[in-house]
C-alpha cells in the first residue's frame, strides 16, 4: 500500500509503502534522478548506520526484521524531535521514504528500540 507524499516545512517529503513498491519518483528541474539510498532496519540494527546523500535524494528505510520498527530524527543529545522524519510503525517488509531538501546532519533512531538502533544521515549539496 502506498500513501501520498507529504511535505513538512519544505524540509522533507515522506512516502510509506511496501518494500516491493515501485521505483524512485522523477527529479526536479530536469536533473537526472539519483538512485535512492537504502537503509535496512532489522532486529536490532540500521544498516548502514551512517549514510551521505545529496539534497533532493531519497533515503528508503526498509524494515527487513521480524518485528515493527520506526525512524525518527533526534537532536544532538538523542532526544526525539520528529521534525524531519516522523515515526511511523513499519511492519516487516514495509518502507518509509524520506527526501531531504536542505543540507545538514540528521541523527535518527527507532522509537521502539532507542538504545539499540541509532544512525546518521549527512545531507550535502
């Protein structure tokens, strides 16, 4: 099942779906679309833990585990903010797609397993 994309504060867009959902959406301004970066979440890890993406590039969080997981951005101290990545319970096989439109460093975690599952995304121009 694929839900519509939504934009919050022009900082990101999120799409939910199953891991078998279709390919990446088109690009803006005629720039060739980049392949999405895939971060697998399992019981109890994010792989890879640190990724670098370019502004406008998709990050697909895919639940490859056997239980539900979430993804939410945090501040530098690990406190959940959920401003850039809103946590959605992802069943095994589901995915959440996030597209970042501003450069920066984003720390994130699984809200169900915050001490075990943490990662970082560096968004560059």
